[in-house]
C-alpha cells in the first residue's frame, strides 16, 4: 500500500524522509536526562561498541554541562554526533537500558547524545587539538567513519595525516549509504568539518588508490597506512537478465538518492531482493519516493532475516509488502525490466531447497538488489603480503589492528564485512592506538 | 459521615486547609478564588508598616526533573495600602461568612499593635496571626524573626496583643532558632490562643555562576531569603512534634506549615498534632486547585481508617516519636531483594559498598546483574531499599522474633553501658570489613 506521494521538490523530499530521530529541544533533553538512574557499571556502556560513558554524559546534560557531555562522547567516539542518530540504539545502548526490564521506555540515549554533540558542532566549540608533531606521517585510504576516526586519534597523537578518498565527499556510507530519514548530508558533513577544523588533517578527494604505482608512492611517503575502504559495489547475483535496464544495486540506489534527492525517479513498481538492513532501507526509500508498490523478496522466512526487526517494521510502516521463502530465478523483460520470476523455497533438513513446481512472476519496473556488497579485492591485490580471510576480509591483529603487511593497519567494513558506523569508528580509533604503539611507543 | 470542619483555638473553618500568609493571600480576589476552589481558611498577607519591595524576589532549588523542590523569597509584607486590605477583608467575609479569614500582622510599637488589631477586628477578621518569623528584610528593622528569636520580647508582644484583641490570636514561630520550644513556651505564657509554624528558614538557594551573586539576584547582589517548599517539610514536622509533645505548649492547637503539598503531607502533619495546615509554595507552583487532591486524599484516608473528624487521629503518631534511647536494640531487619522484580541497575550494590556496610554482592557471572544480600553484613540500614528504583523490589524483613526488648535507657539504668566496642552489629565484629587495600583490586 502506497503511503507516500512522489516527491517533486526538496521540500516534499524532506517531508517524505522526515528525520526518525529529530534533534531534541532543551526541555526534552532536560526531562529525558533526568530519568537516567546512573546505574553502577552501566549496561549501556558495555553495549556501546565504543564504550561511551553514557551515564556520565547524561548527567552532564542534566547539569547543563553540555560541553562536558560532548567531550565525554567524542572522547570515546569521534563520530559521536552521527552515531547518536544512525546507531541501531535499540539493539545497543538503549536495548541494554535496565528500564527495559521494568517495561518502562529506555532512556533515549542516542537522541541525548546527538543533542549534546550537535550543540558543540553548531557553536563550533573547540574541544580537541592536535598533539605536538611527532615527525611521523600516516596515510589513510578512505574517508569513511573508520578513516575519519583513525585520522582524529592520530592527530591527537601528533601524527601528520592525509586521507585519500575516491569520492568527492567524506564520510563514506554515512553520507552515501544511510537512509536519508536517519541523518541528513549536511549533518554528516558538518561533523567531519568540525573535527577537521580542530584537528587539522587533510582529505584528498577524488583520489582513489587503484594502481600499484599509487600504492608504492604511499608506502614510500608515509610511515604507516590505514585501510578504511569499506566495501565496494553491489555484488553480482549471476541471475539471468541481471544486466537489464532497471536492475540496480541497493548501495548504488541509495547513493544516488542521497546525492540527488527528489531528482531520482523511482518507477511505479519496485522489487527489492534481500533480507538485510540495506534491503529494508532500499525498500523503505523506494516507497517514500512514491513507488505505488514496493515488494521485498527474501529467500528464507521472516525470522531468518538479517535485518533488525525495527528496520523491517519501518519498511512495512512505509507501505512495503513482503514475500518470504522465495528465490529469484530470472529477471524478465525486453531490454528493460518487466518483472522477476520467483520460485518458492523451503528448508529441508536444514538446507534451502527451491521448489521448481511453484514458480510465479512479480511484475515490476525496477529491481533493487540488496544482496550484499563486493569486497575491495582489486585494491587488496595491489598490496604485498596482505592476508585476507575466506570472505575476502582483511585479517588483522584484534588488539592492534595491524595487518599481515606491517606497514598497514585496517578497520571498518574492510575487516568485518559490513557492520555499523559505530563499529568502524571504534576500529579506526583503536587502529590509531596500534599505529602509535608500533611507530612511537615500542 | 466525614466532617472536616475544625475549631482552631476559637477560629472556625469548614476544613483544615488554609492558605499561609504569603503572595497567594495578597488580595481579596485571590482569597475569594481560593475559597471557591475549596480552601477553608486564609491568613492574609501580613499587614503592617509601609514597605517597599525589590524586583526579582523568588529563587528555587530544582532536583532532577522537579522544579521548586525548595523555594525562597525576599519579598516583604504587604505593600498594598492598609485601607485596601481592610476593605477587602470585609468584602471576603461578606461572601464567605463561614470561612476563616485571619489577619497576619507585623508592627513595632504597642500603640501600633493596638491600632491595627482594632482595624482588623472592625474589618471582620476571624483571628490574628502574629508574624514573628519573617527572616529577611523586616528582621533588619527589628520585626519578624527578630522577635521570634527573642522569647522574652515575643512574650511581651503576645501579652500586648492579647490584652488588646477580642478575636483569637495565633503566634507564628520562626524556625531560625536552636530550640523551638523556647519561643513556643513564651507564646503560651504570653497567652496565645494557638501557634503556627514554621515560618521560612534563612537560606541561600543558589549562586549565579556568572555574576557570583546569590539567587534571586537584584542588580548584581542578593540577600538571604526565606526557604520553604517540599524540602523544608521534615524540619517543620520535627518542630511541630517538639511543640506537640511539650506538656505546656501542647495545650494550644498547632497550625502546621512547611512544604505541605499533598494529602499525605496533610495526614502526616495531623498525626504529629497539627489541627490545621497552611500552604503556600504548592499554590504558588500549581494554583489553588491543588486543594482538590488534598481534600480527596484526606477524605479517602479517613474513610479507610474509619475516622469522622480530624480530631479522631490528630497527634496519633506522637506516642511513637520517642528518643533514640528508647528504641529497641534487639530489633533486627535485613534487606531482601526480589529477584523477579530486580532490573539490574546495581545502585543498591554500589550504594552499600561505597556508602554503607559492604553487605551486597554482585554475581560472578558478568551477564547476570542481579545482586544478593550478604546477610551477615547487613545491619538493616535501609539504604539499598531507599535507592532502589523499583517499587517493592527491596524490602526490609524482620529477623528477630520480637521476644526481646532492650533499650539504651534500660541498659543505662542497669549499669550496662559498654566499656569496649562489642556491638555485634559493628563492622569488624559482627560482620567483616574489607581490608583497605581491597579497594585497589576493584
């Protein structure tokens, strides 16, 4: 059922992509922060991948020490502002809030976090400065959350830092890949600028590292290199008809949407293939872009989906229909997508079987593949002795984030295969500690 | 049939809910509005010598999400012309002949007292309240608490007033004194018909962190104010008790003042011997309508306990308020945690470990946050039950069988005063005390 009209202006786009976690006002923050129990050894801290001292910053908000709150947050997480709104808080800090055990709504930690950091960013409050130069230089490949976090931490240690970014904007998936109702481009970019202004690291845009020569150059110019390249394009499914006009990858679809907003034309009928959080985002976004019918198709059951339940619920509430236990066989159409031929599936003895006696077609004008992204294997091949695991993820030492090639460190989606912004922020920070330990303190 | 009416030292009122002499009783308009809302009596804002007031008059103490938990003011007695007040007293009495209108008075010389008493009697006031409590401004001119703090002076003025007046006299006491029974006794010896207390407590509610001046700030400076509101209730109750237990003073009725806001406060004041209550801060916070909750709650309580008038339970708690030396040393309670209700905030653990007797343990399993009581260390102090945010989760359970009863007083009489530290509840004897260096391991 379509809930949204096709947005034809930036105004209408904003209306359809209303912020899910809007900025709190002072009164909301005052009352919400007053509810925190200040638990001992608080479960919310343990549930935060970056271990932010949440009860402390909430108490600081309540006592009107917003700058202090902001410092507490950024001390643990350089992307504290973005994480406040894009983190799946329901399964992290807020999911761990003890109020849940009492059927009392948990503290809105994410929004409080965003409230505090937003104040500092808006007032351009300087909280950090670069450390005294230590004479060492580090190159970072990729200006995503892992790279930015790594750069900030390295600057505090006194390293000279250059980030090489293939695209023309920083922040990686935070700006290119997150659903627009979670965070706006402006907010993401403001945070990066805020950090850059205080800590002074350079980001070289449109500078993809894609040849052996460029790698050699980095290696000779820098003492260490951090790989924060995330994932690549949507992986190929190998389906018949996949090359037809109107078949797009979810990552590419979302990126276009984030950059062009209402100028993106989503046709009337859309099929989204996949069961992860990106599939939910793509489906939800297609519905919000005015598709009359958006169908989410997943090969296993609803319970088996990788997506968080709240992400699925959000898609459903945007008017998305879902099909479970179906697998695509072929994308049909004459040069242009006209539909997807599916077969029903079932699990027999723990194995997923396709039932070829139960085949049907869903008519559509667009197919969004949200079945995972390819790894940046082409880059990894250029680096000597860089060990990867069986899923093409860079292998690292879990404590130092050091790769098998001692010049290189890595973090983010490149090592975990695709997780949250907060995980990347943590990795980047910890890798900086690894670099410090290796180059300075050992 | 419940009858809330009272006869308070000769002043009749349809119920015990009176407005204290304060800003809410500044005019006939306010008092008529209050009577319409359900208040039984009102003590007019103090009439007396001409004054001038300052702008910026009130300050407050907020606690967590609660505003005005404590409140102070630097406002003086009425600044409205005496004739206006007298005319309005007359008018109020015309509309509400059965309600209690009491004139609070504060003047200096005997002649002034005699004149103003005549004036308010002519206006139709049902009684007089002597303001011997105001701790700011007026005391600097030798009135208010300057009188309340000098029992001999107080007694003399009460004598003058009693000689001059034909209507009942209430003496209002200041709490800014070491022993409330001193002015209380002086008032009774001077012939007062009744006593009201407490007036406000000398206070500084806060310091402005930019101007370094106390709140409320008057052009860069401030002065002590009179503190009131929910925060002062415990002090008021203790003073009421002191008077109500005094053999001489208890012969006159007591009007209880200080932080009364709910029906519970009213019942507690009555149980300690008050037979009228006066309210100010609650009205300044919520308006006259707050009396609805007080009256409904008081009626409900009386119905459940089967009382028909407030005199049926006035002072009922007094026999149980005793001195420490009469408490049963053999009584033993320990804390019990309801594991079903516990939400794992572990505030009880840290409160006990850091703030009390190290009698609560956390489970070794880090995923389990339900603490347990170390019964041999529990002295039954209540702290855990007080900090627990869940209703009825931690309860104090009696462990002695009630058969033994020994008090300090009895031990003193039996020449059984300890000469060594042998209390079996004491740390190091009755229960273990961790070694100082154990602190460093945590």
